[in-house]
C-alpha cells in the first residue's frame, strides 16, 4: 500500500512539471516573438530616422521661398513686438513721455523753419524725393 501511495503522489508531480515546462516554452516563445517584433520596429524606426535628411532636403527644395518668407514675417513680428515693448517701457517712466513729446515738437518746428519755409529748400527736397522715388520704383 505504501508503494501505491508513492505512485499516486508521483503522477501529479510529473504532470505538474510537464505543465511548467510547457508554460516555460510558451513564455520563451512569447518572449522571443516579442523581441523579434521589438527588433523589427527598431529597424523600421532606424530606417525612418536615416531618411529624415533626405525628406528635409526634398521639403526644402519644394518650399524654400515660402519658408524664407515665413521666417522674415515671423522675425519682423518678433522685432516689432520687442520694439513696442521697449517704447511702452520708456513711455511708462514719469516725465520722460512729456519730454520726448517736447523734443519731437521742437524738431518738427526746426525742420519746418529750416527746410519748408524757403522756396529753394522746398525745391531741393522735392528733387531729392523724386530721385529717391525713381531709384525705388524706376523711371516712369
């Protein structure tokens, strides 16, 4: 009877060890297939990253002028924003805004008395403006 007990006890152990081996083999298969998929994705990403300079060159060749124009527009907007912020900061200082207005008024009066009251000076300014206009827009 003791031999029967030992045989009965060994059968489930063998089945349990077979189940463990099957689980290990299936886990290894799952791991190896996961590693293969991971490696495949890695190779695809590496190939895509290698093609980025080529894609960028094609994109740059196709859209060079609009991109340059966009850069100029954005640069101009940033410069204008900074300029306006500096002017607002200067204008917020006490007594500086009225002083700057007074300086502007004095310069305008000086320009009028110096250049616009005399006929000959007006003619010189008009000829300079016309020559500048022809330089910019061409002869009409």
